[in-house]
C-alpha cells in the first residue's frame, strides 16, 4: 500500500512516454538495427555461435561498473531519445544522464 501511495504522489512528466514513442518508432523492425555484440543474449549453450553474443568489455572490471563502449544498436548511434522536462527532478536526472553519456561515449549528448 505504501509503495502505491508513493507512486501516486511522486512527481511525473511525459518524458518516459515521449522517449518510448521515439524508441518504438526506431525499432519497429529490430532486424534493421542489430544489437552490439556485447549486448546480445549469451545465457544458453551455443549462444555465442548462434547470436554472436558475448561481452566486449566486462563492466565489472571498469570504474563505475560501466564500460566505455557502444551500447546503441547499429544505425541508431547519435540518436537523441531522452529530453528532460523543465522541473527540478528531471533537471537533476538529466544532468546525471548527460554525464553518464559523456563518460561512456566521450562526447556530449546530441542536441
């Protein structure tokens, strides 16, 4: 009950819905945008041979447990999906998100 109450009174915006709509439009046909090798499923026998999956760099051996490698599917690099709304919570989240993007990709989030 407490968790439901917290969800009801928590600040909200339409950012998630807008982000999801952009992602959904770009991934309507997933075969057009294959995932980077390091993010492909590799939990079952012969998955590396079937999907080509496997970690490129282990995030657990890296600072902040995140590697500086491509996480975007082929053909979607450089696309901007999340745009924070102009409220206190999303400005803070946006700052963290943009710092993380700069750390991973070595460049600012595209405008």
